[in-house]
């Protein structure tokens, strides 16, 4: 006769960086913690690949330095990673000029989500044109409509257009939203993307003044760091640290359901049920919604293509570390990262005469970046370099089906989780990016550790 299933202190569903962070914190404190990852490897959006014979990132490749969360974790867990700044050249933006030509210019040095701190600055005027810059410069003196702060909040596109004019929205705000957040500026709000900027706007009555207090002094794109050899190494080292601390990490473990109980919850897998004092959800938003019984629309997929290109004209790094495209630029790619132009370690590793580019699909379901000819066309449009199909030596596609967190799904998931006593970590709870996700995961672990285990006393029950 089989005995009752073993009870675990914590079961974490999902195996991304948030899950690994929480598992390490709990395990090193002596808690019995199990991580369940449906895929064949942990790491989430940090994914390793080989292109041009070099190990590099097929997922996220940098993190924001707006918090010290990533560096603190690496130091505390003694992760064997070396952080690296990007090379000095910043990124560009591509936009349509007159007669259908595509123009390119460096992103403004001082801006937040494309909104400029000084609309009259030369690098802003170069993107917007004189008329667009003049209109944007009027923002500081525009009267403030108090209805902007009432529900429903205007979308970021509506807000930026009303305050700065259409050129700022079309050439800066929308391209940055699409490339950084994988969402349209017409589908998100400023308070959701940057609560600090929204609050400063409310206090000062001017977006220009608010951006001026928050915008970095350095060039665009400098407030990030990567890891020597690829950001995927952070997840790999964190997995090792969690295992050494005593965490159990299971891959290929698809969770079918979560049943709350008076003393925790039961986690149902194929042919197996785990019992736990606490269950932590660390999945994508739609997966979390499904496990919580929340109806959520199918997530828009995110698709990336990493390619090796042998084109001598790329030696001069024509768009710096990369380029984002305004919506009217005729390209299947909304953004391009020139990997070996951005990272010194990549430049040293990639074979001479070869360049590695990352192309983010504008519409993941529409195709258009599948063949060397299509990749060459996108690189030509975004960089202005004459790349031929024969120059494209390797094409590696990558996709994520559950990576975009919409405000509606996020709110529904948070409400459902709270009502069931289930904890949330990852982007659905903390927002996008390791700088937010890691501190949130560590804070949750600290909260869980403040509750007694059965061996320490009566288990905390909500």
C-alpha cells in the first residue's frame, strides 16, 4: 500500500529566473522547495543558442540597471558571471522621410519611453524634424486637463500625442514600446509602464519637466548591462546555486491544476499530485490564468530571429548597437540588434568577417523573416547596408507563446491568485525585466521564510 504523498514546504510552478531566485533563497534557508518546469530546460526568457559557432543569447540579452537587484543576487549567490556594459555606440531609430525614403538617426540621449527631456535638442530635432520638434517644445506650456488623471487613464499613445504631438508618438514612443515591451503604445498606459514618470507628471503638470527629472544623462541604451558570454549564463549559474542549496528542479513537469486546501494546496501533474504548504506561480500570464481558472485571450507570440551575416559594410556599425523601426517603415522586423557591435565579448568571439544580428518580428504570425532573402531585406531596410541573401549564412528562429503581459490579464491573474492564497512571481506580478523580477522574487522568499514550517510550529494559514 502506497503511503500519503510527501508534503513540500513550497512548490513553484514555472522555471524562469524568478522561480530559480525564490528557490535558491528558500532552499538555502532549509526549506523543502520543488520547482516544476514544463519545458526541457529552466531559465525562461534567458535562452542559450549557438550562432556562427558562438554561444550567445537567443532570449533576453541585457538587464536594466535602474535597480541593483541583479548585481546583488549575483554577489549573494556567488554566481560565476562577469557583468559587461554595452559598447559606447547607442541605438538608432528608423523612420519614413519624404518620398518614401527611410531615414535613420541615433535615439535621443535624454528621453524616457521616447518622450524627450529637451524637445529642442539636436538629437531630438534630427528624428522629429524642425516642425515636429517645435510642436513637442510646446508641451511644457500646454494647459493641463485634469481629466487625464481620471479613470479611464488615456493610453500612452493618446497622452504622448496630446502633449507632444504626433511625431513624438510615431517616431519615438511607438517604436520603443513595440521593441521593448512588445506592445503598442495604444494598448498600454504610462502609469503601467513607468509609475514614477506618471507620478512626476501629476506633480509637475508637464511631461517634459517630468522626463527632465528622470531621464538618464548618458546616451540611450547605456543604462543596461549584460553578461560576458551571454545573459543565459546568469540563469545557468542560478540553477546550479539553487541545486547546491538543496532545491529540487524538475523539467518536463506540466502542471494540470492547483487545488487550494485548508493547509496549503495540491498541485496536480500527469499521474501525480504534490502537496505543499505554499504554491508560487512563476509562469507566463496566460498559463497562470489557465491554472487559476481565469479566462484570458490567447497571448500574442513574440518571435525573434538570430542570424549570421557576412557583409563588410556592417564592419562600420552603421546603426550603432542596433535600430528600432517606426510603424511606417516597410519591414517585417520592428527592431534589430547588432550583437557584436553592442558587446565587446561577442565581437571577440564571432569569426572575422561575420556579424550576428537579432531581428524582432513586427508580427510574429505573419512570417517574413524565415529565409535568407527575407532576413537580408530586413537588414537592408533597417541599416541601409546592401546585404544580399547569399550574405546570410545562418538563420535561427526563436519564439515565445506566453511572454506579453497585458494590464487586463495581469489584473485578473493577481485577483484570482490572491483569492486562492497562491503567490505570484515573475513579470505578471513584478513587471517586465530582471531589474524588477529579481527583487520581487527575493522579497516574496523573505516573506515566506517569515512563516513557520511544520517543524517550527503551526503552519501559517490565510
